């Protein structure tokens, strides 16, 4: 998750309003309502973080029931689908009230979290404890705080009787961190509940906070696609006291050296060129010059060397290969017949997985080493930026964070956006929270946390985006 910058206060921690700011839906909320929503956000996120949805095994059904209890109490239409024992999704909807209605907006979040080791935390990872102005818990960054913000938007829209030109659909799914079975099941069995949606917001993007200032507002509009490969080397087995050059481990190591020495060619997507150009003003002068014209910069040897050393740049400009797992003999004194390794390949949008696989086979050039994909993934995809949703995000973000550019981004990771773009839904990764580098680093790590001032304020920013896109004008 991401945490939001606290601005000048007006009635609690509300950002100050400029003349243009009066357009914000949240500025029309009565002060007692604002305070109530802030308190609810803190209380409900504490309760949500206390539900252990570590995946595996997931056990997300109690989290779905948590949402359902609130939706039932608020009078919001909802359904829970237990598609496997103790695993489920929850769908909720606030229907459009204005005619003619436009296509729906989906607020998507996942309820599962990655596993963690409690002994490395200063507090219990599922305790929902507040320490030094921050709320700790697995999922505080990825992505229970985002799910909480989406929940609050639904409650605020209904309580404030916001006239809507679109259905606003809430969808919380299971199993995003492992197999995405929740989203896949929902699309396969209840696609009609998605209402031919036009837009979707889920996790992603980033709003980095440095020295008390938001550097930029990032909106993920494209993602790389995973291509997980397994190498299996075959060789002559035997007793390890008599090593042989044709052993499976030796063949595997030689193959891996060739793969790791291979450098996929640089490719500059228009999105990446735009993103780097927009961030150039935030960079030191030498980097800024490169960022303003990255196509030209790649002819510069110094810039290429810089890219090689900077993993925040490298992934945007080429397909990448990471060695992640190795295996061989079960005993030190036994040379095995086979040895294996797993590679996590990430492909740029537009790349052909079959062509890249064949290239890796040519690089290895050893018939005793097989290379095969071992998990299916979809081809990388992207959404355009010339849309009403991107315009709403840009408009609202600029009001909250004056001077911070709103930048479309290519994400190195995978989210459920991949699935929904295939259905024709414009899908973005966008968070209403900002985070310092230290806070962002707790995602999937120890002491995951979000500042309380962001819990209180983040839902309001998302509410303003949704009201700007879906509300009556």
C-alpha cells in the first residue's frame, strides 16, 4: 500500500482549499461527517488487518464476511461467493441514479496477503496495533489499506446520496498473491456482475514522499508479463568422489552462466519515453538530460552502463531475466542425473513469449538442457491515458498535491489489471496513499505499516476521484 502526504490542516487533517479546490466533492462534506469517516477508516482498517489472510492458504472468507457485515448495515447491495472452502470473493454495487447511465467503474482489491515471520516484527503482524502514529499489520501496504479506502468510498457515496452517472462496483477477491483463482473464478462464473464496466482502479502506482513533498503521482497503465521458465539439465550421474565434466549440475551452471551473460536488447516503449520525460525535472541534471530523450540516450555508453546498474530503469527498457531457484542432488556425495533452475522472465508489452523462449534456447545452445514454461501467464497489456478516468485522477491529484506531476507508469510487477484489460476494461493501478521510501519498503517485508494521517485522509482522495468520474455534474 501507499501512504498520503498530510497538507495544511482545515478541521482535523483536511487539506486547505484553493479557489479551484471547491470543485472537490469532499469539500462539501459537513465537518462532523468528515470526522466520522476518518474515525471509521482507522477503526475498520484495524479490524481488517487483524484478519489473517496469509496466502497460502488464504482463508479469505472471514475477510469477505467483514466487508459484508458493513455493507449489510449500510444497506449496500452485495453478494459473497465461496468458490472454495473458506475462500471467497465479495461483490457490492451502488447503482447509477442518473439517466442515461454510463458504463460502470470497478473498485478492485484483493484480500489475501503474503506470509510473514512474526519474530521479525516489532509488533504482531495481525494485531492492528498503532505505534508512533502508524498502523502496523500485514497488508497495510499491499493492499488492505486500499481495500479499506474503496470500502469507505462506497459508504460515503451512499450516505452522502451522491447522484451517480455510473454504477460503482466494489470487488474484493481471493488468491491474488498466488494463483489469482478468485478473479479467474469471478470472470468465468459471474461476468454479468461486472456490468460491461468501462473503468477499473486497483493497486499500483506510487506517490513517493521525500522531505515532506510528494515527488509525483504515479498511475500504472501497463505491466510486464511474467514468463516463468524451468531449465532441466541431464548428465552422467555417479559418486561425487569421482567428479565428471558432463554432470547435470555442471551443464546447468554453464547454461545459467550463458543466460545471465545474455543482455536482451533495449526497447523504448512510448509510455516509458513519456514517463521518463515527465520525471526528468525531478532528477539530477546529468540524469535529467538522459531522461528527456531516452531513445537518444541509449546511444550513450555511460547511460547504458547506468541502466545496467539501476534496476529501477533496467526493467522499463528491456525484457529481464532473474535466476530465483536451483535444485539438484539430495545428498552431497551424489552426482544427480538431473539438475534444475527456475528463471523469472518479465516481458515488455508487445513481446512474443514463444519468440523469447526460443531465444533463450539459442543462448543456452546445449541439447542436454531443456527449457520450458511451467506456469501460464497472459501476454503483457496496457490501457490508454486519454480517458475520462485518467483525466479525473490527474485533476484530483493536482489539487491535493500542487506541483507534483501525474505520470503514467510501466509496472514491473503483476496485478489483476492484466485480467480485466482482456475484457476491454480500462484498468489502472492507482493508490490514494503516499509513502516514504522506508514505508514503501515494508510491502511484503517486516513491520509493514501506514501512517494514521494517511488512513484518515486517503479514502477522501479516492472519493473525490470517483465522484469526479461517476458523479453528476
